[in-house]
C-alpha cells in the first residue's frame, strides 16, 4: 500500500476513508494525529497496529461540535462545561466516564474516555464530513518523536495507512493538555500542554499537577491519559537533559565532545556554542517556540546521524512544563546537572 498525500482541500476524500473504517493522517493544532472511527473497534485496532502502540494506552476521541460530546460520556460536570466554554475548540482533553458508544479498546480498557474539540479547521472538517467521533493518537510510530508536519508523519507511516492530509505545520507542536476531575471543583493535570495550569486556574477553583507529569511511574500502574506510562517522544539518539546556565552547559558539553554528539539549545545559546565549537541546533527562546520546534528538531538530529543529544532544560511552568514533560520521557528520565 502506498500512502497518498492529500491537500487540505481534499478532506472529503479522507473523510470517506474514515467512514469506511480506514485510518488516515489528520492535522491538528497540536500534532498530526492517526485518525479512525472511535466507535469502530476494527478501525481502532488498526490504529494500534499501525503505531505499534500498547493496547492499555488509551486513545483521545475528537469531536467537531459540542453536541457530539454528550453521547460519549455519562455526565458532564458544570466545571467541565465551563472549561469547554473557555478552551474549546483548542488543545484541551477532558477525561470523563464513558458510555457504551466508546468501545473498551478505544478507552484502553478503562471506564473513562478523553474527549477533545480540536481547533484546526481541517481536523474539524474531516470529523464533520466523516460524521463520527475520531480517535486520533499522535501519528508517529509508538515511542518516537511526534509529527508536527505531514512529512514527519509520512516518514513514520508510509505504506502503513492509505492517506495523510497535509494541513501545514502544527501551531502548538506538543499534544493537548489532558485533565481529569477529582471532584466537583478540582482539576488534575495528567499531561501538560498549551493550556497551562495557570490558565486552568482562571476557571477551576483548584488545579493539581499530577506527580506523574515529571516522575516515572512504577511498573503495573494503570494510567488514565496517553503519554504517562511508557517511554515516549524519543529519537534514535540517546537524549540527556542538562540543567544549568549557558556557561556551565557549554563547559559540560566540551567534556562530552565526540563524533555524533549534539546539543539542543535555546536560540540565545547559539553564539556561545558556535564559539566553543559545539555542534548545536536551536529550538527557540520562548516556551511556545520551544514547544513548536522540539519534536521537529529531534527528527532533524536523527537525520544528521546524532548519537547523543544534550538538551538545555526548559522551565517547568507555563508551556515550558509541557516541553519538559516530553523531554524527560524522551530522555528516559536522565537529568544531568552542569555547574
């Protein structure tokens, strides 16, 4: 099977494939997704097979109209409705008890489902034309960096799926924020994203960041959100996080110089890296820039033949928390301290 690249104007062709139970590549504002009919167990099995994804890793279900939310969940708390009014369409996934319209395989064996209303116009059109909610995890082979362009997704999925719709580069560059509800007034962040804990606090009285966001889960732990349990987002190269200022970071890297060793740094670090003779690639200066470029730069370094990548650690608040969450999983929780 050859994977066909479709233009955004050909979304109807992709939607027809979805209606037939096929799986297709779909642009969103976060990352490219591998979409299939969320209510079709065979389509969902095909998603897991194409990705090589563990079956206990739940899928997020995407809708394109608020009316399509209610049939998927047994109840929508007032706080969830308030968050939907504030952040949907957008990069926020809410986990709620599921109805029988969501198959067990889609939910990763859980009694809950994560639902999201994406902001990308092409994603919305594909869902509307398909006429069904779409399960869509990131469109990469399981564990590798998420795709933020159609070309990234083709590199992972060529020959595995019939089509990918090219909707341009993703605006956010990291997957959606995933939250659950501990009670009527408390939101728990299970996976950080472009909707930050600080933003959630403008709507929710209490916001808790789950300890698993920055920590490794113990074996056998049941997870409620994608991206919590397994090693994720990793290139072929070994990734290490380095915490420290520019001067100490460069001093540390000079001791590690060897063939295939690269640094992934902030834009403002590049001049100092160049002067020191360190092979470096920038991934932005602001948290938002780093989020948008992180996965693309990991893929670029793979293409360059990198064997080891030392990454200047981002902040752990705001959107920086989302970047650090992906980075620490790509690094297998290896954090080094320079200085």
